């Protein structure tokens, strides 16, 4: 394990790479900035949950630690965690960030989605 990913990981947590989820440079910078404000929650958990206007929606939150079965994808100081079930839906997804006033924020580009809603926050496979 490289020095940049040298964090205490619970048993059963695997290290992944950007083939699972890829963060653009602006997304990495924003995740690092937000993580610095999260007291003791250095990991960004990205997942999929049922809901939204198309059946599945993206969920993101900062968490304290990874759980057994999670996949850690490090991007320098930005550390993304994906649970194994969500990984099936996220494989190959790109996460970008824009600070534009209109249509700004985090945007998912998921090659597994057969359709998505106009807001881009939910999809179906």
C-alpha cells in the first residue's frame, strides 16, 4: 500500500482504482476541501439507493471509516469508499465538479445507466 493510502482499514476492505469510479481534478479538489471541514470524517462514501424519479439515485456523504466489504478508491488526499453492491452500478462512472452558478455541483456520468432524469440525480439500468 502506498504512503498516500496508508490509513487504517478494517479487515475486508479492498483497494480499488479509477476503473470503478473516476474523479476529475475539480472533483478531487472539492472533495478534499469538503473533507477538511468534516471533523473526523475523511472518507467520501458514494453509493446507490432506491428512489428518485428513475428508480435509483446517487448518494454521497462523508464517513468516519470504511466497513467490511467496502472498496476504497484513493485519489491522493481524496478517499472514496464504495460498498460492493453499489460498485455493480457504479463501475466506470465519472464524477466531475463545476462551481458554475447554473448547473454547478457534482455531476455523475454513468455508462451503466440506460436512462436518467433531467436533473441527473437518478437513473435506471
